[in-house]
C-alpha cells in the first residue's frame, strides 16, 4: 500500500528583495561604500583601508578585511609544488617509505653526524643543562661516547655540592651580602 503524506497548506510570499537587487543602495549604505571603496571610481587610484575605516565597519556584519591576492611567490618558494601540480599521483617505493618513516629508538651513541652544539642544545648526558656564552663552542666530541656520558652524570655540580653540605643559599643571598 502506498504511503500518504499530509500536504502543507502554508502559502509563501515572494520577498521584495532578491539576490539580483543592489542591497547596498536599498539599505542606504552607498555613500559609506563609496567612501571606503578599494579603488576610487573617478581616478581609479587604489585607496588603502585605514584602521579608522575598520573602526567604522566594526558594527557591520561580515568580513571587511581585504584578502590578499594569490601570487607566484608561493610557487617560487616551493618549486616542488610547481613540478608536481596537475600530475597524477604515483605509488611510493615501499623500501624507501619504510626507511623514511622508521621510528626506531635513537641509538645510545646518539644520531650519527649530529652535533647538538649546532642547535645550541645541551650535549647528551646533561639533560636540560643550559649552554651559554663560549660553552656553546667548546662542546666536547666525547659526549657521543657512553663512558663520557656516564662520567658526566656522576660529576657533582657546585649547586648540588652546596645543597649536600647544607648551604641552601641558592638564591644568591651571599652575593648580596658581599655587596
């Protein structure tokens, strides 16, 4: 048996405005739009949208920032994008993909050929130790060996020595007293 539906008896009236009509003129915003036009209609000069104009537009709905035009700068900065644009996708070599996405743990000797001093990072074995001044240039190559890492972990810092002896002057009170 077929399904029956109740027909809606609501009458809809056609609105007096449509998308084809000029809503700027109908709402009385023509003079405001002309004063803030991007290009002057008489001379064709480019007008900058000043911050004072932005303040006038804050109470209006919608976006009033002028979007930047797409340019060739993006292609110049990313030549790979220009080479691959419009080409069909190709299948990756599985061996190459597995080598590139290898998430094994870093070896205990560190990453081969990686020098943490180049990035201003502390060497392995001193996690969180800040490098500053000329220490950045004097990072020892022996940091990459296991024995050097173990010996550097066993070294006692002056701050730890003071705390062990019971001298809790970590905020520099002694220096302030000397002055």
